């Protein structure tokens, strides 16, 4: 006899390509037998009803952010897309991150006075290759998210879903982006055409036509988000990131440098496409600095910020389906911004300027009850819940997969 589905409190854990730390979201996910809002809903904003789309409703109980210790962040950054690395150090980093993820969840549980029943842990991406490449005579794709889930499960005493990307890649997809599953749940509207733009280390968009079926969603990585901004800020100013975009605001954009970089092949490649440090890491930053020449340091940061903004606007113009915005009144209405980039005031103002000719209204995901910094962690909580119930949670039109698949692997305590 199949037992009826019950409400479930799930912790989502995310550490992005910026490697700035760990985001934890505690999410109450409702059974499909009833709609959200029929429980107390005391702690957080309640998402709208998704049951009509075949998805569960949920509410965000709360979220927390924990920075990596400096030495750990340095080790993570050194390991990302490294041409050489110690196998022993990579193995140790895998187990250490498992400890840190578990500690972050425990700290968030204490803060919010709740106990998770399930964890969805994305892990720290060290390498992502969504395209086929030749290795030892074979054509393969590959991805690696480190952070030992067995350690997390043992320390927390609950099951952990991890390693979400390989199942999509095995089905012919690129393994990314995966967050469009949540974007579609949250932001689909019968009458409003929306583009959801996340700016983490890498920036990615999800275009959702009004009343769209999941198969009509278009999503892809637009290019660097905070990754290049953070790298040049650290190199030139010794700071991990440009807080609030203050440094960029004091500089001048080198438009000629942005024009040159926008000719790179990634920006001209049609979606589906995905990116990481393989495309926009240390080698790219060296090239970027070469394009900037001997300009003022603050101008370099301003130009990196402008590159992120231009690549987003250019992606909308080039690759958001023309059939949706060809005729007057048929274009997309809103661009909803989330991720760490939403805290960069200079980036946000630049983006408003770029979007104005497109008739797009810029909004923040916070306006919909979902703090921008929590969105990706919430997404992996929801995807973990779907995996636990053996339901698929990739969006094939976003990743290029041949079919919808159940994502992730489950570790038991």
C-alpha cells in the first residue's frame, strides 16, 4: 500500500562558483494533497500554489549564510579547474567540505529552531564540462561537485541528496542550469512574460512565456556573473568582492574592452549552453586584464561589472525566443533578478539602463517572498524533495537533455 505524501522540512545547501561560502535554506514543502497556506505558515513567506502545475507548494522557513574559512576558500579556488592537483588534498577537501556543510545546516537549524528531515546539498563545483570532449580516445562530458554527502548524513542523522548534475548529463544534457525548475514553479504566470536572471559566480537566465508549459522554458548561462568582478577586485584591491559595487561606481567603463570581449565564442554560441571557471576563471581574467591595459584599477572593476551586464542584455536580445517578442505588445514584461549580484547597486543600475530599450521592468526575487541570496539553496531543497519521491526535476529544454530524469544520489545516515 502506497503511503500518502506528508509535509516535509528540507534543508537546501548551496556553495557557488564564487566560493564565498555556504548558503542554507530551510524549506517546508507541502504534500500534494493540500495547498500551501493551509498550515500555520508562521515563519516565512508562502509561495503561491503550484499544485495545478503538478508541483508541491512550499514556504521558506528561513535561511543563513556562512563564509568559508580563508584557507578553505583558497584551497577551493586553487582546486577549481586546476591543471594539476594533489589527489590526497582533493580527497581531504571532499571530506572537509562535508563537515563544513553539516556544521552549516546545524547552525541554521539552531538559529531557526527547526530540524530538517532531508537535505539537498549541491556541493562545490570543481570542474564542469557540459560539452563532449575527447579523453583517452573517448568522447565524454564530465562534472564534479565535491563535499562528501555521507559525512553530512552521518552528522545530521537524516538522508542527503547530492550530486544532482550527472543524471541530466547521462540523459544527454549539459547538467546545467538546474535552477530553472524552481524558476518555472515560482514565476510562471498566465498573463506575464518573465525572464528570471540569476547573478551568482556565473549568470544564467530563464525565459518563461506567459502560461508556458515546462517544455517551452528556455534557460542557459549568459556568461560571468560575479566571478570576474570578484577576481579583479581581489587581485587589484585585496578584497574578496566589490561590496555594493562601490569600487565600480568610482570608475569608468572601458567600452572598447567590453566590445572586444563580447566577440569571444561563448557569447556567440546558441543555447543550451553552460559556463564555469573553465570559461571565465583565471585564464579568462588574465585575458580580461590584458584588454583593460594600463587603466586605473577602479576602471577595471567598472569594466568587469559592465561585461556582466552587457552579456546579460545581449543574451536577452540574441537568444530569448524572437517569436515571443517580435510584435509590439508581445515582448517579455519583467526581468526578475536574484543571486549575489542583486546586492551590487552599480550592477543593478547598469542593468536597468541596458534593459530600458527592451521595455523590461527590473524586479528582485525578494518582491516575491524569496530573498535573492537564498534562491539557489531553496532550489536544491525542492529538487531534493522531488528526488526523494522519485520524481524528475531537470528541465530538458534548459539543459538539452533528451528526457526528464530523477536527479541526484541519496546517502543515508
